[in-house]
């Protein structure tokens, strides 16, 4: 017999959540790029797997009021009050852990680089709609940024695998590649 308390929790629960919208998404990235650096394409992430059609459908989903897919997961060992352990084997960089395809789609739309709803770019919307979509309090492109403070590469890779083994459409080869990266990473000495 099993109990819920017997189920091992995810590594490193999110220590910080921030809801941001519209152009605040780009400001979030740029602020962290200046402070600690940002890695939107770490070695464990799969490539840009979404097609133009996937990106278009996702942005349309959000603008229609869809709620699924609004969480973006990050990691930065020093995000919380500079709490970067001396024995950490990760840089302070803010690393995109989950949500690369979704974040890319939204950024492309906001940069006027993709068309939705029959070939319309952001600049094709009337001024009021453009303002509604891009303002920082807009519900249309609202994302929740979850920031974790994992300190060790092995933990980060294990967390990525936990997120993607059960729910996200990754191929077995993509997951095997990350398992190999995790297995090659050194284990943290938790008693040091």
C-alpha cells in the first residue's frame, strides 16, 4: 500500500512566482540579462521544436483567453538574496528550464515577427487592441514566471527530467540525451 507521503517531491520547489504580461515579459528577460545573465537555450533544452503553425496557434489560444501553458520555469542559484552557495557548480545565470517554445512564440508576436488570425501581426491590430495586448497589466499574454534556486547542475538536470518525463511531449532520444548530461554531472556533496 502507498501513501501520498511516500511519493518523492519534485526537486527544488519554486521559491518565487511573478505574473507578468505584454512588454513586461521582455523587461523581465532584459533585467535579468543585465543582473546575472540569461540563458534561453541551455544545453539540456530541446531545440526549437515548434513550427510556425504551433507558435501561431499558441498565441491565438492565449488571445482567446486560454489559460493552459502560461507557466514558464527558470533557475538561478543567486536569484534569492544572492544565495549562491560557494560549492555550487552552476553560474548565477537565469536559465530557462521549461517553456522555451511558448516564450519564443509570445516574444515573436510581440516583436511583430509572426502572424496570427489570418495573417495579422501585432501592428495590424487597432491602437486600442495593441495597447490592451502589450500593457503590463494585460490578461491576454499574462505568464507566471516560476524561479527556482537550485545550486547544482545534477539537481537542475534531474528537475528538468522530472518536468518532462511525464507530461510534455519529448521524444525518448531527447530525454536520454538529458539523462546522459545528468549522469555526467557531478553529485553535490550535501554534507559539506
